[in-house]
C-alpha cells in the first residue's frame, strides 16, 4: 500500500479549490480580503480543536457541516468567495482538505505578490526588530520580499533554523552540539 497516496489526493483536491478561489478573487480585485480571510481561517484551524473535528470527522452529516462552516464563515467575516467555497466543500465532503487549502492559497497569494515565505524556528520568540532585520537580510539573499512564519522550539538551545523554499540554514546550538558529538565519535 502506498502511504503517500491519501496525502497526494488531499493536496490535489486542495490545489483545485485553491486555484479556483484565487482566480475568482483576482478577477474581482479582492485578493487583499482573501489574504486576510485565509490568514483568519488558518489561525482558527490551528486554535480550535472543535473546528478541526468538524472538518475531519465523518460523524457530521453534509448538512451539519455546511451549516456549521457557514456560521463560522459568517462569524469570521470571510470574503464571499471563501464562504461559498467552504459551503461547496461541505456539500461535497471535502472539508478535510482545509489545512492544505489554506497553505495552497497562502502560497498562491505570496507568489502573486512576489513574496516568499520563510519558516523560522528559534529557541526564543524573536522580537519585532529581530524579525524585521531577518526579513531584510533574507530578502536581499532571495531577491524577493520575505514573509516570516515563526515558531519557537526551546530544544534548539540557541540560534535559528531558517527554511526558504528548498534551502535550509541551521545555526542552532543543538545542531552544532550534534555535529561535535559525531566528530568525537569518529575520533574515538
């Protein structure tokens, strides 16, 4: 059995919905509100176990999912194209791809704006000044505007792990200690 198959099916479904949503929003000159709505939806998915359960559980009927997601979309003030798409996804039993949809839409919006997203993991939360400086340095390296997606991992001890596209820069103390440990094993 191919384990990657369900993931690729989900990302394929999400990609088709994301492309349609993006194109409609672009035609309506509504990309700014789409970006805001996508960010809000992504935050809601990350913060609410109930919302994640609603989108992934087969226990809820199509009608229940549709009504619930419509209420959530109204409460959040999501743009019409996103509300309509969520309703259609509930009707077609496709809400389980919402995390991938959010990621795909963020990617398409960033590409349209000439931005690239950098995944930054640090031992402590970065200050706004540090984030600004890091974004500026990365922008000069990449040649595009860089939007930071930050996370904290105290196990790094210190330093940063930065991923931009397929490139990764790991300056964490944890990786340097692991490298030193490997070097010492080779000597002994």
